[in-house]
């Protein structure tokens, strides 16, 4: 009996990219005649004709399945929904913009089917076409999070990977609300082989990831897999308490022994502003973790399905 590979494709306003993407993946599926395929498109509350394009694909190919959200829940929720609905023995996650080359799938399957690896993942070795400042901050983020977290994050890692059913079951067993998939893929363990490739430009449309969204996503990743920021806040507080104590003792001694006047208000104001800023920074760090905890305790659904291909 043939093995089944499920291709999970999160989609948000990807109308112009869907047809070229399907054609490329369909071509690869015909080349891999030794396995069966299913395509699980997850419409993440798109506002364009993404859902219409998916339904057109479904009308011509019964292997095409879809999950349509009631609203936009984000890519992390879309990835989880795809993993939940996929029926394959092996599951691949890909972006619809063809920045994840479907031509790599045969080589990925050849590796994972041997049983020596549970996952074949991809990483970009170049960031050609990206703004230099964006590439710089991306590299800095991976350096920072690898120093702060016990979980290794591979620089340039994509969500494009092929996993065994066992690994996918481990991932979907973690129903945390604040999800950071790159970290979760590493957290569950399992043996992973990395395939490198050069950056590929989008086939159509524009990226939905602005610098600000990537920054917020990076903060989510750090909070999800490290408590070091809380330690930093505590250490800074301790250091400045010691500095303040030494300064107080110094001022008292100078005033009592030498009669030196206490420094004027400019230095006082500077110290107040600096300490106030540090306190707000520490409160912000604590607040970020508290907010994540608050959202987790609500136990709200990670996503809400409006309909699937089974609904009439």
C-alpha cells in the first residue's frame, strides 16, 4: 500500500500565487508516483479570492482539501489546523508563494522514508532580495535567542519541512495558545536533517510580514522559549540598587567629613529618569510574560473553522 504525503499550505490573501503553486506541486506529485498525495489548504480568513481559487482546485482534483477559518487567526494557527486535519503518513508544511521549492520534496522523502530521520527541514543560506536591515536583525535574533534558550533555533530555518506522523502527533499534542512553531519543532526533539538552498523570490503577490510583525513574532519566540529576560530585569534591579547604595554612602561621607554640597537637581533628575525607565522596562518584561499566561488561562480555541471541503 502506498504511503500518503499531506502537503499543508497556510494561505492569507494568496489568490495570485495559488494556481502557480498548485501546478508546481502537482508536477512533483506526478514524478513521485510511488506515493499518494493530499493537499490541505488552510484559508486564514483571507479577504481576497483565495477561497474561490482553492475551490476551483478542489473541483478539478479531489486530492485538494481545505480548512476555512471564521476570521484571520494567524499563520501559527493555520499551521496547527493543517497538522490537525492532515491524514498522511508523512506531512509537509509549505508556503504558497513558492519560496519553498517543491522540487526539493523527492529528495526530502528519500531521506525520511529510510527511518534514519524523523524530519527533513530546510534553511536558507542566503537572503538575497531582502532589505539589508531586515537580514541583519534576523541574524541578530537567531544569535540572541540561541544564547537565551536551551532550544536550538537554526538561522535561516523555514517552516518548509517533511515530518513523520509520530513527530506531527507530538507537535499537535501541545495545545498552547501562544505558538512559535520553529521552537516547537525543535522542542519535540526527533532526529532532523537539514537541507540548504538559496533564497527564492515570491512567485506572486507581496509578503504580509512587515518589520513590525516580525519584531512582535520575535518577541513571542523569546517569551515562549526563554525566561532570561526576567532574569535580566532582576539582575539590573540588583545592580542599580547596589550602585544607589554606594552613591548614598559616598554623598553622606563627603557631606559630613568635607562639607561638600549635595549635587544639584540636574543630576537628580537624570537619575530619576534613568531609574524610572529601568522600572518601566522591567514592568514591561514582566507584563509580557503575564499577558501570555493570562491568554493561556482563558483556554480559548486556537482557531475556529468556518467550513471544510466536507461541508456543502
